[in-house]
């Protein structure tokens, strides 16, 4: 595994884990309070995946600077698109999301 990141879905109520190997991008289902429901949702060849960073849908002014939700759109090998909130912590720290997106963009060979 080259990298793994948490991401949020469903307004922060759902959680996914993105994993990147040298050949595949993986998406795993994860739950907060239960060990049930954890599973591999898909594993696409990395050369058939494309990424696109999206602008934050809101910004809030905080003592440490602006914070917001930062999204990443993934186009899968089958053409379907998935949008994930890449914040590594649900409250604050927008920098963790932009750092995660930069690492993913460096590992996935092409963007759209």
C-alpha cells in the first residue's frame, strides 16, 4: 500500500477509506461505531482512474484561518463518478484535506 486516507460521505455521516497501491485504487467501507459493514467496495486499475479536486462548498472563518469542506471527484474505470469529502478530521483542519489530495494526485498518473 502506497497511501491510505479517510474520506467522508453523506454529510459526514458515512466514512470511506481510499487506498492506493502501485496498481490499484481501492475504496473500502468503514463505520464509526460498528465492526459490521466493513468491506472492499471496489478496486480499479490505477491507470483507468482519474481525479479532479473541487472547490470547497463553504468556508468558515476561524481563529487559525479559513476552513471548509474540500472535495475530490474520482472517475472510476467504468466511468462512474464519486465525490468524497477529503477532510482527515471532521472538525477543522482543511489543510489535511489539501495535503491528502496532493498525495493522491501524485500517485494517480492522470487527471481530468
